């Protein structure tokens, strides 16, 4: 005997197994990414992925730091260094929300039409990369970098981004943070850095492990001169 097929009642979307697991994954991802960002808005990062990468790359004869030290609040870092770094790395830092779209379009055009390779990373993007991610370029890292940049711009002040940036970035082989760099290169605290020395520190940032060495002196001096000129023209809000 033929019986008509019963219409199966479809489960609501929120009751399907794949939806539940997807939701759990999203919530877990948000928790393990947002919580550190919130924590570091008030607590200084104790270490960074790059410090561990450099430690693993190093040989047994040289000791690389694994933890941040000599942390300096922004009001105890020379404003000359702040001005030099912004002049060199991200002159629109106080005007954008973490992404300089004009610079990104220009970098894309240059990279596609010439042999030069330039980047468009803002200070916020560099901070996100240094504090939370690895350095090797790939699409996964770029996507996560954009995500963490959005988070720190949402939860941190511009001043906090600057403070963290200056205290964690690499300034030479095994040299992390502006205080360590200032004491290594100039034998005094980052609080007393001169305009000329600040411009030099900013000049080596794109490739600090190489450009901090004597063999790149002429190249760095040219960059230093351009940064000094830019520092005079740059207008910054009171920090």
C-alpha cells in the first residue's frame, strides 16, 4: 500500500550541530583575542612573539631577551623621539583609525608597476603585529594583523598605542624597546634623546638589525636628514 511521505520538520538553524560548533569556535576566537587586547590596554605586555622568534633563531653563544624590560611610560620618553618616529613611520597616525588607505593604494601601485617594494603599515598595524603576531608575510598574518589593528584602535588610546609601540619594537640585533636602544647607542635614558639621535633611531626602524651597523651609515644618514626636515614641518596634538 502506498503511503504519502511525511514532511520532515527541519530543525531551526540554531539547533543544527554545525551551527553550534561554528558559534563555539567564533566565541572562543573572540575570547582568546579580545581578552589580551583588553588586558594590555592597562598592563604592559611582558613579552612578544618576535622576542621568542629571535631567541629560537639565535645560537647558544648569544643571549637574546625573552621579556620586555626597562619599560617607559610615554611621558618619560623624549617627545623628540615620538616626533621622529611619527615623521618617519606614520605621519597621519592621529588622523586615521589604524589604516592609511591612501598609502596602501600608493604602495600597491608602486609594487605592481616597479621593482621597488614598499609597505603601508601604520604604527597601529606595526604594534598589532609586534605584540600579537609573527613577522613572516602571508595572507593569514595580514588578515589577523588587520583584525588586531581594529581591536587596539577600538580599545586603546592613541597614546597607549604609541607607548606600547616604542617599548616593544626591535631597534637592533637583540635590542627591544626605546630605553634599551637609547642606553645601548647613546649611554643615557630615552627621556634625554636629542633631535639628531631621535632621527637616527627612526631612520633604522625599517631594518634595524642591519641598518644599526656601521656598514649602512651613509644610507642611514640620508634617511636621518630627511626625517629631521620632516620633524620640523610635522604638526602634532599635545600628548
